[in-house]
């Protein structure tokens, strides 16, 4: 913890455990749907599916994939001590699947005109990791 966090009494950063299987399969070119089927708890696989759907203009499909990745990520965060708030650093690579899914959910919500969800998810991303919010746009 940094001195700043100690003074404010904020929660420590959450670092999800590494799960290299989905990351390695995606990097090797395995289809995202196949990775999600093999690793259904992987936020990274669902985030990748959400990105691919959004890129081809399938915003509702992207929303569904992103929401799945987001909820899988919330489950993983809670299993690893997260209490509903606090830092989820982008710098810790295993956190990136959740953060990408959260970003994708905000983007897709905006795409279907769900402004309240867009604003909530965008703020959640900024609160969880300012670096992720800046990196993902």
C-alpha cells in the first residue's frame, strides 16, 4: 500500500491470480469463442468476444459478451478479497480481462443508448484503474 492509501484507509489493490491458458490461446490465434468455451470463467475471453462483435457492428451481441465477462470478473474479484470497491490495477496483467470487459460494457451500453449504464461503468472503470480508463479510451 502507498502512504496515500494508508492515510485514507482505502482498500489495498486487488490482484487476480494469473490464468495464462486463455491469454496464451488467444495470442496463438485460437478463436475467441473456442477460448470462451474452454475457459468460461475467463473475463479476457469474453472481453475479446465483445471487442470482435463491436468491431463488426454487432453492438447488442457485444453488450451480452461484455456483461458476461464483467460478471465473471466480479466473481473472481470477490473470490480474491475485493469488497466492492478499491483499486484493480491495469498494471497487473491478470486484471486486464475484467477491466477490458468493463470498458466493453460501457462502450456497448453507450452504443445502445443506455446512458445510465454507460456512465456507471465508465466511472467504475476510472475508479478501479485510471490507467485502464486512459489506455482503453
